[in-house]
């Protein structure tokens, strides 16, 4: 097994070799731009890691890993347009640096490039990878639609929210691992077990992200603490608090989520006080632990060495122990 940093370094070198700006520049330059803005590259790393865990040379999975990363960034380009987000990883978003039409067209091209990358695999493997990719891409779109719908609804349930984060975030994490298993020729049983590991880890990851947005360290989190509260986002914490709150607390929380004060600091503080007083913080931490443990339980089904299972478990532990 290689180190995470080795996988990441190999992937970045491969991406820089494969993705080059060509003519017309206004189509391809935004693609190179978004792909080179950085990020942890967790998804492509998982593709490579899974391929090696199931006995393949991880280099055989580089095209699948790149397809995942291109697709992920395609979704970010279009999400930023829908959210009217001016920044992505601290730099101007594609539609801000160029324009909305360029963002749409370059994003469309990225989706096509992602499919083209699977063409390097032989027929049956290509079919399996493309089928999984199509299913996952559609689920991600469904998750984004749920997320947009929730902005207009006041009756979102916690179960609906879990469905949304499953589709918007977790299925892509799960698919990355399964792609690595497919490239390695792993059994269907192994593919499903590693998929379920990724799915539960992805759900835990998003709930942890919700938690850190409210209670993380502003110096290390990389985003403004309380950003979800400022934007009145219906996160795991908010929906759990509504379930746990008494009538007075519930009304106060609903009132706080109906305002946009010029100075949001008091609002953030008041909402966090409700999260703490209702037991929402403890319930959220318990949910993170629950889905993380479900992920680890899936590792027991894998017919690979304990050393390789331990590598996946350590990855999950490091991911869930993060403060950023």
C-alpha cells in the first residue's frame, strides 16, 4: 500500500499531464483553472487506494480517478452558478472569472471529458464503470435538486435531509471506492461492501461538516463559522433541534431563521445556544459516530488482508477526526 500523499502526488502529476488547455481557449482554460484550484483530492485518492486494496496496480485506475475528479469539479462549477457563489477555494469561481455562459459550457464539456476517460478500459470494465458513473451522476443531480427545494420549504424532515446528503455527497464517495474495486476485478460482493463503506462514511462526513460549520475552529475550518446559520440552511443540527426543542425554543429558532441581520454574530450565538440547550450537539455527535461505525462494519465483509482493512479504517478515522 502507498501513502495517501503518494496517491495524491501521482494523481496530480497524471492530471496535469492529461488535462491541458487547447483551442478554443475559452472552453478549455476554465476547465484547467477549476481543476488546479487545489482541494484534498480525496475522491481520486480513494479510487487509487481501492484498486490497490483489491490487488491491482493503482496506476491502472488513474483514468477512473481523473474521471471522478473532473465530474466532481464539473458539479462545483454548476453549483457555484446556481448559488451565485463568487469564490471557490478562495479564488474567483469560474462564472465570476469568465461569465455564466462560459461556466455552463465548460461544465458541460467536463462531464463529457469524464465519460471519455473511461474509454481507456476494455469493453466489460468500461460498461461497468460507465453504468456506475451514470447512476451516481444522476443521484448527485437529484441531491442538488432536493437541496434547492429545501430552501423553499419549511416542512423538511430529518429523513429527507439524510436522503439529500446521501445523494448529493455520499454516493460519489461510495462510487469512487467501487470504481477502484471494478478496475481491480474484485468480486461483486466486495464491490458492494466497499460501496456501503463509502456511503456511510460520506453521510458521516457531511454531518460532521454541518457540525464544524457551527462549532468548528474558525482558524482551521477554512470557512466562516456559522455560515450555514447566516444562510438559514436546513442542516442536520437545525432539523434535529426542531425535533428536540420545546415550544418556546422551537418558535425562537424559527424566528431566528427568518431574519438576515446586518451583524449576524448575535444570531449565530443564539442559534448555537439552542443547539446546545436542546441536546442537538450530543445527538449530532452520536449520529456521526453511528454512520462512521456502520462504515467500519462494512469493512469486516471484505476478503482482504487485515492490513488493507486497517488502511481503509485509518483513512476513515482521519477523515472523521478532522477539524477542517
